[in-house]
């Protein structure tokens, strides 16, 4: 039975976002909603898969209570971190070698503790 349904903008926008996130048409995603509601048995029918849950969450509008306006400029925030000192490749490679050695030691210790070595 063909049916025409007009959605308000506050429902249409998240529906379009969900469709884009899933790579499907808006109509197909919209049809999933009544199908899921009509076909799920109240006595323990099929649980939705993870992709459906994630798509539903992504389709939700932003919560204005958790949005905070930006303060200041990112360039100003990062300015103190910028240095005109020349980059010392040898020192960086030495530091990186120590990091890699520490990671390897940690992995070996984990392997021994978990019986993999």
C-alpha cells in the first residue's frame, strides 16, 4: 500500500544524516524504522546489530546542553609550542629508539606474564 508521509525538519535532517552514514537512500533508512518496530517481537525478538545502533545514535540531533562555543584562536593556543630552534634529527632518533626499546620491553613482559613467551 503506497503511503506519503511528510516529516518535520527536526526528523528529516537526522534521517538524511543516517542515510548518508550508511550509504543508503533516505527512503530505505526511513522504511527500516517501522519495519523494526512492527517486526520486533515483544517477547525477545531479534536484537538490532551494532551498525543499526551506531546509525541511530549518529542520527540523533546534537544536544545543546553539551555544546560549548569556542574560546580564542587555535593559532594563539598553539603559538607557545612553536619553536624556531632547528630540528635535531640525531637527538630525535635517539629519543625514539629509547621509546621503542621501552615498548618492546613492555610487550615482552606482557607476553611472559600472559604465558605467550
